[in-house]
C-alpha cells in the first residue's frame, strides 16, 4: 500500500481520513483490498471488488454531498474501525440506490460503518443503515 502518510498504521490513517467524509472515496482508495466486500443490507446492496466498491462510494458521496453530517462515535476495536454518524439531507432527483425515497423528501440516515482490516487493507465494510423520511418543517 502506498500513501502520503508513511509510518501511519492503516487503521489510524482511515480514522484520520474519515474527518472529511466527502473526500473518502478518493483519499481512502488505496486502503481498500482488491477483493473487498462492501455491504449495505438495508439497501439490498452487496458489492465485491475495489473498483466496484469505490464507484459505489463515489456515488454515495455525490448524493450525500450536501448532507448535514454529525459524528456520533468513531472508535478502533482491534482490526475493526467503527464509524457511527447521522446525516440529514434532501433526497436528490436521482434518489439513492436501493432506498425508496421521493425527490425532495427530507431524510435522516443513521449509519454505522464497520470496516474490517487484514494485512493493512480494508477487506470488508458493513454499512448498517436506518433511513427515515422526516416530517416537513412547519
């Protein structure tokens, strides 16, 4: 693995890179194993392979770019990184893959990402998501 963060262990590096979630697909690309498995069961998504996973991450980052992002917890547990957050955003015109939403809906996404590392690379990412359509203001 080659990064600009020589001497930083991969899990600590991932923890640092999560500080800028919109940049994650680009900055963390080198951390994903070629055979990574990425899952988001609430959306019915199971994606294998770094290129396909990175494409999904870029797509999610684009759709959630304007989201209000609140970090609830980030912690390292052995060879696993746990990232819990809540995002609030307006559903984009092209929706979100695997979720039945209506354009313009105000959405809250509660997400727990479990990133498992082996040999310095992310080999598995499980996204536990709860999608809620919020009531309009007023």
